[in-house]
């Protein structure tokens, strides 16, 4: 039997060749300086580990409700009240936003796409984008319309407005972003929210890196404690809960990407549809690990984020002298331009790096363009310095 002939258009339409090539080449290297990794290099805080261990030991190992472990739903609801000022209610209450605990941020994205997009519908995504954004649209038979954000990587209302059509269901943006680490300002959040509201489309805010925003990108939060400095979010603007689907995750912030935990909140009609689809797909997020991340809300990652800001500075200082680097506001990536005078694509430059035992990701993996590379600085600072020295030299040649 030729099993390939059985594959769906959905599966055939998805392309993982770019990132696979990076892994394949990476596997051929001996102890490379690995600046390609998209997960933090610190251990999960003990409070989370202990809470998860206790949950397993006390037999909290069955399914949770589709919406999530009740304690975690309540804690997330309280947190959102404090952080963005939303009063989330039970899933059946159509007038208030609702919380859903998901299998990673990816789980929330899958459910959101499946809840919103029919064949032929459009979702506007940034370019460069997180790799799943276009592929999930393909999975739904929908179209991901790319919003060019070069060279500053800001998905502004001005750039999005001309792309909205009668087929547009949602605008998806990420702040701080992957692959550039750039965040929108309060003003830019407000303009994007107003655009989406006026055009009747949902604004999906992927804020997986919200806790990983550096001090200089934080502003006084409109709600929450006085003196609480946060990464700007459209969710914090008055009346946003009928237009914003907020998606966040625990994996990147607390170093537990393998636990597969995230959450989302937004209009009850949309979140209810997501809960329904969760019921027939993921069923629920991993139950004992939901108990584990309950401890996250009382865990301060400030010192870790500050250490990452120093690595960000190291990148901007070293490579800023030889090329363009949009200064990252958060996350742990920098999207670095391959100097035009080298006459190389991002992929060609990536190959040059591999020859020097340095692993990065070519920008074409995240974009229609292949002019940049993505560096992850979730790596030991001494190794990072070595890698930057080599990349700087290759860029100066
Ligand atoms: C912007 C963005 N959104 C979502 C995800 C998915 O994260 P998770 O591991 O929580 O599914 C990632 C992971 O790299 C990401 O960078």
C-alpha cells in the first residue's frame, strides 16, 4: 500500500522542512554553540516541582474538567482581575469573559483557530511569525494573511488596517514576539484594539512571553498594584474583554515547556467553543501539572528576567556594531539582519555559522523573507559570548 496517497491535503499542505533542516544539521555537530533553542536554560522553580510531585503522590492523576482544574481556573481568574482588570465568569455566562486552561499555549492557539476559522476565512498574522501561525490556518483550510513588520517588527494598526477584508475573522499578534523579541507600546496596543473593535474582528494576543519583558519595556499597568510595571497589553485597556482573546503560557516563564500548560481568556462565546473542542481533542491539560503551576502565581521570576536582559544587551552591543538588530524588549530571541554587503541569504549565513560549529535559525523559517537569522540567548552567557564573537566576525568578513 502507498500510505502517502492516503494523506489529507491538510497534512500535505503543511511544511516543516525549514526547521527540520536546522535540526538535521545540528545533529551533525559536536557540542555546537547552540543559539537555536526556544526554551529557557534555567530549572523549574522548586515550588512548582514540589506542587506537581505532591499532586502525583496524592493521586491527582485523573482527568480534570475540560475547562481546567477548578483551583487553577479560580487562581487564574483572580490573577487576571488583578493584572488586566477583567472579571471572568463561568463558561456559560455570555456577558463576561471566561478562562480556559490549555495544553500549552499551542493548545490554546489550535482551539482558537478551530473555533474561529472556516475554509476560506482569513487570519492576519505578523511576518516574521511564530512557526505555527500560518500552519494552523492551513490545518483549518483558512488563509494566514501576512502583515509585513520589517524592519522594526511591530504589528501596528497602520500596517494591519489595509489587510482586513470581509473574510477576516481575527488579527493575531505576539508581544514580546518570537522571533524578534519586540513588544508593542501602550499606544500601539490601543490603536490595534480600536482597529479590531471598529472592524468587528477578534484580536488574539499571544502573550506567552509577557513575564519575560525587560524593565525598559515595562510601563505602569493601568490596573493592578500601584507601582506594578508590566509589558503593555491591549487586554488592560477598558472594555477590551469583548474584543481580545488573551493567550498566555507557563512553559517559557517557569522553564516547564514540557509540562504543556497555558491558559486563555476572552469572550465567553469564543472560549465556550474552545472548551467544546478541547473536550473532543486534548480533553484537558495534564492534571497534576495544572496543580504544579498553581505555585507559579507566587513565584517571582524577576531576577531571572533581569539576567536575560543582560544577555540581550550583550547581543545588541556586540552585533549592533556590524549589523541591524531590532532591540528586543523581552522573550529570549533577537532577529538579526545578515548585512546586505555580504550578499547572502539567512540560510546561507546559517550554513556559514554551522561550519563554525554555531547553531542559529535562518530567518526564512519564520518569514517570507530570508534576510535575517534568529538567535536565542537562552544559553550560558559564556557560550553566548563565544557564539557572538564568531557571528560578529562572519558578519564583518
Ligand atoms: C510566540 C509563541 N507562541 C506560542 C508558543 C507555543 O508555546 P507552548 O510550548 O506553550 O505551546 C511558542 C513557543 O515557542 C511561541 O514562541
